[in-house]
C-alpha cells in the first residue's frame, strides 16, 4: 500500500470507527449482495448448511464447520464468486498481485485499487464492486483469526490493530533496504484510508493508536513494542 510518502497525516475519515468484527460473525455483505441467491440457496443457507452441496458455489468455497469463505487466484465476480468482506491471503512468496474492480473490460479505469506485494496482505472487498482479481496470492479467506499475541514482535505485511497489534509505541530493527510503513483506517488500499506513513532508511519509532484499524510495513525488519 503506497500513499504519499512522508510523515504527514491524512484524515482517516469515517472508517476510523468501523469495527472489524470476528470473521464469520458478520457476513459484511453490501446491498447488492443481500438478496443474491447462489445455486438457488441464500447466503444464510450456504454458510449454515452442513451438506457438501452447501459448502461450495462455483469457485467460492465455504467451510461447512466454520462458515469461513475462501477463494483462489483468478478474476471473480462480486458477490457471487468473491463475497464482500475482509480477507487475508495465505502466501505472497512469489509476488502477489490483487485488484478491486469496477468492471471487466481490462482497462485501467476498471481498477479501483490494486497492490503487488511479497508479504501477506489483508483486503476489503465491498458490495458495490463488480469484481476481484488475484494472481499468485495463494488462498484468500475471511478467517482473520489472531496469528500472534498483540504484544509479540511482528514482521512485514498487513496486521489488524487490537487483534494482532497492541496499540502503543513500536520500533523496527532494520531500515537499510528502505522501510515503508503505514497506519490505516481500513484495507481498501486507497489514499483516503492512510492516517500516516513513511519511507525511510533510518530506524523508525511509530505510535499505533487505539483508533487505527490496520498497520502495514515492508523492508523494516522486525517491529517490537517499546511502550
């Protein structure tokens, strides 16, 4: 996620107060998806069903036991193949490219936001969008379970504040290759969600606030909480 470099703060907008609820507790469907039937079944039936025919619709797979949704690489329609909500990918080792789409014409104007990264990422797919593209990102899932203790050290990639990062003062270990970080109010990868960001070759100390939703970094070594 690359916004304006430097430490200037950018107004976070109304998304600052949006709570990211436990994945699977809230379907987070936009208006365009609320009444959508997939294979003749509603979303409630798909998520709640235990039979195998209720656990898959096209390339959208829904775990029968947990209700978590997942999909792989490709260009998918929203909401029938890529349901709106917050998703994390499983691997970016080969370089993950994703894009939120307003259409399927293959034109630059069809891209609402995009990213190329070698770190695991989090993205919000919204109900009013037409599609989502993914290449070499592994599997996307709306299982946003905690991957580490909120006070534990963290590396590169996108993390959820409070769930995975305890608000406070954090410092990185190495900026020799160029460290980029950003505090955000969401995961749509748009400039309006950036609260503050920086790119530097010097050691960084960052105050992550309770009102932040996400923190993303790359090339910064290891972050540890110092206060």
